[in-house]
């Protein structure tokens, strides 16, 4: 399933047979004192792996570990390339991938990538490339480094979760704090970087959520491929 482990003739054969390329888009940014900077990237990669396990002819591109994370400035280790660079990276990556693959899927694990990736995908589609974007979402959940993300990391990589350091952060509704968050960043509303309560997370709940999000991705791609097949008939 790993693009980077294949030779170019092998990739050409898989692409000619209809394989789609899934590109996991993550970030390197703070996720509180208890979660690793790779949290968004780990979730994006896990969803791509689920997709490749469920559907035939899915290749996974190397992870893009950087994104638009300016809202997390001021926390050690956050590495942001900003919106413009994220958009341009996805745009040029999509154009290059389209030389080989007829279908391209971006899977983003970081909410801050939504706007730049949305613009890049819209541009690629306007250029007649078959490209889509999937962004996992959970309703009524914690916004950042809270219950849901902590639970998923407990299911995926429990050894690197510092459970003993988890503590509730800012728990007001996101809509209430969004104006200040947009203007001043996460640090202005949560000194720990946590938006939610990670102490309520469990690995069992994380595995269940990953299963739900993975199932949503599979259904999304199946619907996309169905439209693609229908257009050819």
C-alpha cells in the first residue's frame, strides 16, 4: 500500500490499473502537555491505512507532516508553514500526482488545513483533475487535544501518550472563544494548549471513534468512485 516502497514501473502498472493515491496531510504542532506533536499526522495516516485495508487499489503517499498551524504559535515545537505555503504545496503536489494517477485523495488530520486545502482542491478540480478532500469530524466533541484526540492516540500509540500529564483545558464552547482564538491564537485562551478535557479519554473509545471515522472515509471514497464509474458509462 506504500507508494514510496514501490519502483516506478510498479507504480505505473498500479496506476494504469486504476489505483488511486491517498495523501495523508498532518501537522507538527502542540497538542497539550500530554500528546505528541505528531497527533494530527498520526490520525491522518491511520485513516489512510484503514482505507487501503478496506478497498483495493489504494496507494498511500508519504505523509506531509507540516501544515497551517499559526494558531498554535508560541508553543515550543510547533512548525507551521502557513496557509499560502500549504495551499501551494497541495496544488503542486496534486498537479504532479495527476501525471501518474487519475484519482487523488487528500486526507487531512488537522483542522487548520481546511481552508488552504479546500482552495487547492477547488483549483485542481477547475483544472479538470479528479481530486477530493476528506477531513474527519466528530460532532459535539473537544476541539483540540481533548477527549477525542487523546482517545484516538491511546488506541494508536499508547506508549507516547503522557496520561499522567493530561488535565482539563479551556472548556467553553468553541463558538464562544473563536473570535479571540482567531485574533490571538490558542495560547490566549488556553495556556496549556488544550481545548477540552482529555482526562475522560479511553483507548476503547478511541478505537471506536477511529472505526467510525475510517468507515466514513471508506463510504466517502466509495461514493466518489461510484460517481467516477458512472461518468465513464
